[in-house]
C-alpha cells in the first residue's frame, strides 16, 4: 500500500524548478498562457510522482519575488521540500527567502537539487556546493543530499528520486497520525466547471472524505455536499491526507469560496480573530518587530493583516522568540502547533513566523503573571500541562470550553484520560450547573476571581470605613462580565473556607477589615443601641434617631448600618423601625408559646401578645413571615415549623 505525501519546490526564479518537475513526472505544471509566453511560473502548478511505496503530490511554486504570496499558499501542507538552486547562478534572493519560509513551516526533511549542471565546470560546481552547505548549515536541510541534476540530459534524476524516497521514509511515520484526524484542506484554487458547478483544490492535511459527505467551509462555516472528487485528474471516491484533491461541491456558488478558505469535517474548526502564538524572528531580520506592529499573517493558504501584541516587552529582534497575541483583521481557522509565516507590511519581506499556541484565545489585553505563565505552558511537551492551560486561555472560557475542543486547541487526543487526571490533580474544577451539567474551569481562574473579590471589597471598605459588610449586589455587579455566576459563587466559597471573607444573603465583607471608630462615634453608637433597646418593639426610625442625636449626626446612618450588619439591631417594615435583636428574639419566644395553644392567630391576636399597636405589629408580622418564622394563610398566621 502506497503512502501519500506532499512535496513542495522552493527556489529562485529561472533556476529550473518547473523543468525539473517535468523531467521527474512528465507533467508541465505551467498551465497559464502567460506562464508559457513569459517562461516563468506565476501560479501554483501540480504534478504527481510515483516512488517505491510512495505517491508524491508535487506543488511547484513561483520563484519570482512578486509571487511570494502564491509560494506561501502552495507551501501549506508540505511534508518534504525540494530546494532548487541553479548551478550556473548559485544562491539568489528568492533562494534565501524561500529557504526561510520552508524553515518556518516546521519541515523536517528535504533534498537540494543543483540544476543546470551541464552548463558549468566541475570546479565551479564544487564552489557552489560549498556555498550551499554554508547556507543550510543551521537548517533542517543541513544534512540533506545535494543532487547534481540536468533537465536537458537527465543527469541525476534517478539519484534525486532515490533521495526523495529516503526523505519519505523519514517523514511517513510522523504524518501517519494525521490520517485518523478529522478531514481538513486549505483551498488554493476555486473555479467553476460548466455542468458541474464549483470546484476547489488543495492539499489534504488531515483525515479523508468521500463522495456524498457533508463538509464545512470556513471562515463562514457554510455547509456543502461533496458531489465529486479527483486526485491528480483521476476520478476518486475518497481523498485522504497527503493527496492533492479537487472537490466538486454541490449547491455552492464558486464566488462564495476562494483561496484562503478551508474545508473541514463539520464541527472540527472554529474561526477566530484572536490567536495566541509563539513568534520566531528570522536570524536575518533587518528590524525588530515592535509591539502593536501591523504584519501580513500567512496561515494555510490565507493572507490576513494582523496586529501583534507581545505579552511582555516592547519588541523582539532577529533570532529571538516571544509569546504574543495576533489580532486578525479577518476570521481564520487554525489548530494548536500549526505553523505560520509573518511578512512585514511595508516593505513586504519575510521577517519571521512561528506556531499557533491557542487558535481561539481569550483577549489578554493586560496580561497578568498567571496569563503569561499559562501561555508559555502551551509550548509544553506534556499534554496534560497544555490541556489545562488551554482551558484557562479559551476565549469565552466561562463555559465555552468542551472536551472535544482539546485536539484542536491543545493537540490532545486522549481526552478522557487527560480529563480525569486534571480533575484528580485539582488543576481543573467541575462546578455543577444542573443535575446533569457541569462547568469546567481552571483553578487559577477561580484564584484570579478570588483576588478580584478581595480587591473590590478592599476598595469598598476604604470608601465606607464604618461598615463591617457591604451590599452583596454591589459586589456582584463588579463581576457582571462573568457569563456564569457559579464562578463567582465558587470563588466566594474558596475565600469563605480560608476565612478571608464573611458572607450572608445580603452582604459581604473582609474579615480583617471593619469600622475604626473615634471616641465620639463610640459614644454615639452606644447611645443608639441604648435608645433602640429601650424602645422595645416600638423601635425608632433612622430619621427619628438623627433628630434626637445631639452630636455627630452625620455618622448616625453609618453607625446604624454597622449595628445592623453586626446583628445588634434589625430593621422591620417599609418605614424602617430599628428593633434590638435580643428584644425581637424574646418576642419570637413569646409568640411561639402563644401560637402553640391556638389554631392560628390574626394580627390583632399577635398585637395583644406583643403589646404593641397595629403600626408596629403589622411590619413585625411581615418580618416574621419573611425570615420563615411564621407562615400566613389568609388572615391567620401559624408557626412555620408546625
């Protein structure tokens, strides 16, 4: 059984890439009239080469500097590369840039074809070979064979095929896992065929599809049906990873799909405009890449303008790496560890590249130390470390993450095992939403919310120094950005367990903060408590107490709030009568004893027991109902516990 792989060419214009492909395969990849007229490759060309145990789909790329965009589109999906350098011309500008590009695409193997060897002398060829060795010494081609070739005489063609076969042997096992992954293909051409409709082509990077399957086209997530398939001009029922494919799509206008779009199995990819990435600048980058710089972002077959936001520092220089976020001007789809290339906005030149660390990242506008640490953990070789960090970093992480996202966002496929491991270790926390639904979050997310709660409460304590607690709804409003309130509740529970805060139904405060009263305020507070206690169940209102106070009138309301939160007094009724807590407890005991002797009591009956007028008995009865001490049934009240 043959293994399918993609071979991409690279090299300067007029160094013989297209002629060499024709000599290898018999296929003329220049198909446009202008290409044939001018004798240069303008668009991507395609051919097929059969080798022992391998079927190579060859992508022949343009070598002219004006067509680097097309070259980048063709480079997507390459498994191995063939760097072509003319023996009579040696290393040129696009040799350098193409080599930079294929280095950035994380290729691990390839060959170097030294063409036009029939045109020069041996000593010249030896000098060119020395230059080549110096060029590739720090790249994945450092140990690649340099095969002397001639497309006119056939020199070196068999040796080149043998060298390509050895490269295939090295890379085949690395690519095998992509066969079982969901189908994905970046589109490099889209056109209409009369009588058939829309046809798109590309290199299949993972999985397989068959005629009749439903696929999804991104970034718009449009669904379509596969009407027909071809692999190198031959009709097929299935196309798979490593093959060049032409896909006839039913029910879709060809204007709705273009180069840069991607086809995948429905639900596999999610389009985003915020990517977490690791950037690596080229050793020869002429200028540092500054924070907030605009760049041309090349991913798959797409080119999108983007802004760079470095997580730390203000720039990165040649040969340096950094973690950053890219804010894309258009939606794109990607997966963890997918390589990309960066080119400067102007002048347009390749400056670096890197890999995607999270394809749907939360916005890290002002990254914290925790944000930066977990962003770096996305580079880990430990799947569990990446999986946990990806949950924290997922955009809309307040319930937006699902286990099935892990292959896409973290490169983790044994999701059940990793999930159990992370729940057991406490790195991930399950929060119950309903009987059958849970929200999963990272423990550092809860820690972050906990720290914000303490910060908010600290600010409120500074603002209202005479309060033990603060209205709970005021605190909760500070966390309205959380899509799931259970996150706030869980963070509060953590702080309660640590005895950092005290919480009740209506208020919340820090345990180590509270009123620091002046001597005059202490005297006033005691006077208020005595005044309220002496009034029994016919308590005064705040207005009455302010009027009766002779000093520090402005402190009365704050001191009453403090006394209420400290459970020294209780307010009842719409008018806000303040009643001593002990007095109210005695009233409850008297009323409980009386109610056990009769079958319910009216307000008038309760008024007689408590010895107060209707002005006070009605709000007291309503308060007892509210706290669950009594229950009302028409005009009578009963003990709620009976």
